[in-house]
C-alpha cells in the first residue's frame, strides 16, 4: 500500500512565489493545497486540516499573524497543533517574534532557497513524531553532552558547573536544535523554576552559558532581532 502523502497548505498572495513553492513541494512528493489570502486559508483548514502550513505573514485581509492567533487560540486541538513555517520579508523581525510567540514553529526570510524551505519542512514534520521532551535521555551534540534528569553538562567529558537557570535555558534550547526561541519563550520555559528571570536577563544567562561552555558556546546562536537558536552543527 502506498504511504499516504503529507498535505501542506501554502498561503501566499504573491502568485509567482506560490507557484514556485507548489511546484517544488509537489515534486518532493507532498500533496500541496494553496490559498492566496487568509480567508481562503481558514476555509481550506476547516475543510481538511493540513499536516503543515507554509504561511506568508503579509497577506491582504486576515494576515498571517492573525491566522496563527486564530489557529492557536480558539479552534480545535487539531488545528492548534498544525506546524507552521512563516514566510517574512526582510525587516519584519518584530513580526517574526510575535509569530513565534503565537505558536509558529519556524520562519524563513524572503528571498529563500527552495532547498532550505524543504529542509525546514522535513525538520518540522519530523519533530511531530520525534519529541525529545518525552524522555530524559542524554542529549549529545559533538563535544557537548547534557543529562536532563541529572542537571549535568559535560564539555569534552569535563563536568561544567552551571547555575540552575543556565541549565534550564541550555536544556530548553538543546532539546530542539534548529528551533528559534524568542526571549519571552525562553523566560516562559524556565519560569516557575526561577521567578527572577526576565526578558533582558535571558541575554545575561546566555552570555554566562557561552562563557562556561567554552568551545561549545558556539552552539548557541543569536538570531538578530528575534532570539536564540541551538545550532545543529558548529
Ligand atoms: Ca505577501
């Protein structure tokens, strides 16, 4: 029996970009639905929930941020969980931050290569089935190893002493490599453990972490105007 194709809804009002994405994703074996405005996108989602959405933020009428908000806030659990990759124009960092905080999974800035879009789609779809948050297994990246259950970090086998908050920040980032987190999201992930963490204090935590991690500090990448990401490779 043939494996069921994964359905991707692409929402983009620039028709040449839409056609290019549709062509490339279809060639990759995905079933592609398209919409040129927010209203059409929401109608298609109501008809059949896609496995993933590629969503342009700047749309006529209901824009991409509003679509994110609607899907994440007051629809069914099924639509609340649709992975979303946002497309943004240069200089829209604030929108990227808002989009990520509204629950988008990733973003790409135009112009982007189709190869990168496809790689991101594959990564996001893989996350759906492979969630490291569900286990307490050691996370290893090159010379760095993190043992979540034991709050233990080693660089080249040497134990590194981190504060509790530093550990929580590192753990949160490293469990989802390649995933961009805003400062606000990082605060939320460590909140409850240490109420003193504020938005700006995240930068201080990151600076401290990088210093202590030495060569492995490079894993923590600053995403300008947006937040931080744990790189898959350094
Ligand atoms: Ca647009």
